[in-house]
C-alpha cells in the first residue's frame, strides 16, 4: 500500500512538472509576440550589469527538483524572471536559439516564428532521456557563463531526466519485487516440503512404533467418546444396560449348551442332585410291589421259562445283537429267567404268537419311536409280547444304540410295570439327563453306558418269578381282578378263538404322539404316562383283554 502510494505521488509530480513547463513556454512565446520590437530588443539585449547579475544568480542556483509549492508557484513568474530566462544562453541556445542580431534587424515577427520553431524542437528533444554519467538528474553546476542554461531549459532538462530515472527506478523496483515474490514463493514451498518431511519422519520414529505396540491402550479421545456416548436418561440407561445383560446371558447360555454337548455324561452327572445332595430321592420304579407288575403265567415252577421267536432280518446284524442280549439276561445273578431262542423266518409284520415273545425289525416309517413293546393281557397276565425295532431311525446307528434298544424291549417283554401314583412302566429311570444307572432299563442319551441289564434288574425278576427251581412268588399272590391266579393248565383251557380275535389288534400300525395320528388323539387309547423320552398307553379290548404299548421315542 505504501509502495503504491509513493508511486502515485511520483507520477503526479512528473505530470505537474510537464504541464508547468509547457505552460511556461507558451507564456514566453505569447509574451514575446505581444511586445513591440523595441522592448523585445531591450529585454533580449540587457545591460552589462544586469547580464552579469543574472548570470551570477543562475550560476549559484542549484538544479534541484522543485517541490509542489515551487512547482505551483512557477506558473506565476515575474517579468524579470521571464527576461532573465530569455536572456540566458547555453551552448545549445547560442547556436540554435534565434535572436534579433542574427536576423539583422529584420521584422521581429519573423524572429518570433523562429523562436517558436526552436521551442518546438527543444520540446521534442526534451522527450529523449538524459542522464548524467552517474545517473543523477542534477549534475554539477558549471561556473562558465557559456555553459549556463535558461530557467525553462533547466526545468525541462530536470523533468526529462527525473522522469527517466523515475521510470528506470520503477522498472527496477518491479523487477526486484517480482524477484522477491519468486524467492518468497520458493522459500515457502521449501518450508512446506521440510515440514512435510519432518512430519513423516516423526510418524516413522521408533517411539511411535513402541507406543503402537500397546494395542489395548486406547487413546483418551476414543475413551472419552465412548463415555460421552452412554445414555443419560432413565429409559436409555435401562435399554443400554438391559441389552448388555441380555447379551451376556445369551453368551453364557450358548457356552453352557456347548459344554453339555461336548462333555456329555460328566456334565449330566454334575447336574444330577443325587451326586452332590445326599439323601436325594432316586427311586427305582421297578422296585414297586410285585402285585403292580404284569407277568407271564407259569406252571407252578419257580422262575420263568420263556420262548423268544427270532423273526429278525437274517441279512442284518439284529440277530447277533438279539443273541448277545438274551445271553446277558440268561446269565444274570440271581438267576430268574431262562429264555429259549427259536429261529424263525423274517416277519416284519410281526404277527403275534400265543404264549411266546416275538422279536421283529423293519422300516415302519416316521412313527416317532425307535422301539416299541406291545403286550396282550388276559386277566392281567401276559399271553403274548411283540418287540419291534424301527429301522427308519435305527438303520445306520452304531452297535451301542441297537444293543441298548434290543435289551430294553426284551426287558419290557419279561415284565411290565403297571403305573401307580405316577410311577413308570418297567423302567429303572426315565430321566435322560441325570446320572446313568448302568442298565438297559435306564433311559439315557449315552447308550454305550447302558447296553446290559444289571443286578437290580435280576433282583426284580426274582421278586416277580422267584429263582429258577424254587417257588414262584407270583403264584402266591391274588390277581388284580380279585380272582386267585390259576395254573397254566387252566390258562391253556381258555378259548383259543378269543386270542386269535384280539391278537389282530396288535397288527394295527401305531404312532407315538407328536401329530394328529398319534395314540394320544385316538379315543380308544389311554395315556398312562409321558416321561418325555417314553410314552405308555393302554387300550381295553373287553372280555378281560387289554393291550399295552410302551414307546421308546425317537
């Protein structure tokens, strides 16, 4: 702003000096044209005293640049100054400026015209830049009268020289300003590059790397942001902490289920109250009174001798599993049963045979049961039993699952427990998730631990049938119907035609309850017990005949 203001002042001064010079020259010419010749000659040829005085005055005057005041005042010069300026001569004016002497006393108007032409030439010549050897517009004043210049010539010379130098200074200043701006721009660019390099070097320092190793240490700003993001209203806090607690519970629940699935029996045993609460009830439902069991009628001898018909598929491993399971029941101590195997042809329909137990297998479809035991009762005695293995669910399972199912259904065929006050039917335990009892009459999710009968099962059979070779306990007790139990010879006297008629009911397809086709939705059947893993049904056929069905659910 200061530079521009100074430049404007210089330009204004130069323009004002140029106008003053032109005005002064015009006034001189006009004045000379208006004066008579005698007066012009008097002015142009002053006396010796006046000429010397004016010469000395001009020699002592410095050629300094006039100020604004002096420049303005120069426009009102006195006649003496005008005469003095006209009378002064320079080397240039002595040869080029016209005078009356040179015209030889001719007409002064002709001399005036020559003077005007001379002034125009001087004006054109003044546009050519002049400068001193050192570039100074002033130069050194000369003492010789011959070198003295007139006032108009001095002003024109000064103005021309000052204008050239001002223009030169201005151009030089502009060049310097441009160079300075370019240098400043380069320095600024270099500074920015250095700052960027320094910032990159700081980011790559080992201290930064060491600090970044602490991955779990959050900077204060993210921690503050998380703290500020917490809700402040009661509803917001309830939702915020409620969701967090719910998420934690879900994670714990999923972890618990995975733990149960992986560790299995260990988890179930630890969850079973009988393992860590002494005296917790763990009753065996097979240990009810003997009169609560449905049994086979014997011929007065102690123990039970029962024929088992093997109608299993000969191309499957079911026959080997049946033999292994029967061998385990026969070898029990105390010994109460003697099971005889009779090899038969494959019969998936499993048609009932009087006074015998029949074992079959087949693909019975999606019946929701892996195995089922069906019993036909006559006056509360077992007169036939069917054990069926459903290959729809068991095909492809391991040996432990098949042997467990076979042993379990054979146990139901040997005796069936009538429910009383919610007790189960012939099962040691009906809880799948508690501690395994180690016998095949205990429901379990780990069949490899419950594939065989144990001593508790054999003792129950002894209580029901007595030991082999002794007295049968079942024959010493009255029947549930109120009639004394009769001997087998009287049972043989029953009508065979009745058995054939009621045995046909055993051929009807049965489905465990999980849909509308289940026995629970059949009004002819009565649900005796549902323990979650097993279902027990009873159907009264009339004339002392009943049908029982016990399902091992799939």
